[in-house]
C-alpha cells in the first residue's frame, strides 16, 4: 500500500527533526489522497445504485431503494452509521459532479479532508451549474492554502466566494 518513501512508525526514532517534519507533511498528503480515493469509490457505488434504480421501475415502490442499500453497505464497510454513509455519498457525488478541479487537488493530496468537507457543506445550497464551475475554479486555486485557518476563518473564506457568486446560497443562522 505504501511505497516506502516515507518513514514508518518504527523508523521515526532514527530520523532527524527535518526528516520528521517531511514525514508528517508526506503522511498528511497521503492521508488526504487516500480519503479522496475512498470518496471516489463511494461516488462510484452511488452511481451504480442510481443506475440500478433507474433500470428497474418496480424498485421505486420498494421500502429500501438501491441508494439506501448502497448506504447500508458503505456503512457496514466503514463501520459508520447509515446517516454518515449517506452524507459521505453526498460529499463524494458533489466532488465528482460539481467540484472536479478541487477533487483533482484532493486526489493529489494538496487539500485536506477538513477543508473539502467544509467547502461541500457550505456549498450545499448552490444549484446553478455556472456558479458551481466558478466556485470550483476559485476553490481549486485557493483551498490548498486554507489548511492553517481556524474553523471560523475557513468558513469565512469559503462563504466569501459563495456570497460573491450566489448570495442566495449562503447558509445563515436566524437571529433570536
């Protein structure tokens, strides 16, 4: 699974501080790339489930449709709840269908899972394909520098672009 270019746990005590920082950076990038690949597999499982549902009209009356079945399988495979599996499928499909440039940066390990998850969550109200394309371009360019931002600052950086391109798609909390 790993190519051996990064030191493993047993070798960490033997490396210099500089090599240790390089290992941390490398393993972080590897983890992001691995998560992106997992989401690509999840998106493919969802695509296959949707294809199955479309191919058999009788399934529309079933209590458990093929997408729900896929979520159950993904939940079992990842030992997560059904709701978490559905959320992963939604994230995976959003990356594949609406944010392909950002997804490519994620697959390359240049953007963290944390940043991608916040982008997908905050963009959930976007419906216009042209807006998606513009957001994808902006996020692919800037997201790799957002890993150091706090949660609030990250949300602000993302929301600025959403507000600029589609003000109606910004998530807002009601004030009491």
